[in-house]
C-alpha cells in the first residue's frame, strides 16, 4: 500500500461511515445534557451515522434501572441500553470518532438484530421517545417538522 494513500478502516462501510452497531468508548462527562459530575468510562452503540460521519449513539450500562432495557445477546446478557439518544458532545459539537469517542474493535459490535431492538425501543415505546425523535430530526437535518 502506498504511503501517500489515506488508510481507510477496513471495518467501515464502503463509503467510510461508522456502521450501525459499532461501539465506542467515552466518559460520562462528554455527553451533553445533565451534568452528573461522573467521569466513568461508558460504552455507547452507534444507531445511525449521516454522510458527514456524525453519529447518533445510545449509552450502554452494566446495571439495570429506570429507562434501561437488557441486551440478551450482547456480552452474555450482562449489558443494558439506556433509552436516551445522544447526538452532541458536552461542547455542543456533533459526536464523531475522535479523542472523546474512541472506536472499539469490530468484535465488540452489537448485532444488527439488537440495533433494531434498540431503535424500536428508543423511538417508539420508551418514555423519552418523543424527545429522541426530535433529536433525530435535528440530526437528519429536518427543520422543526414536529412543531
């Protein structure tokens, strides 16, 4: 391979996007919204990527609780996903693979079936589903279609 050619991650989609189901590792304090003061490392799963490689992610958790659902087929059923979609970091910038959000190895990916389960839950049958759909409209570039 020539040194001048840009290396493309072979585990990305054909056009170089981060695939659905890819997990990233980040810290709680890099999410926008509530400032909990937590600096715990947390995995997140990509549920959608746009043409600019901005990412819509859902945080994962190791504990059961309010607004969380178990992922039976991921990490031997030890993981849960939160019912909140995140599209911006703590500075209001779009979430992208960078120093705040580091990409995990593809063997840590969530299956396509589980990604669909996550998407159905966060957009259709969770308490914050309306808020999540509004965030996705912004993410996809639609201008206030629900107002």
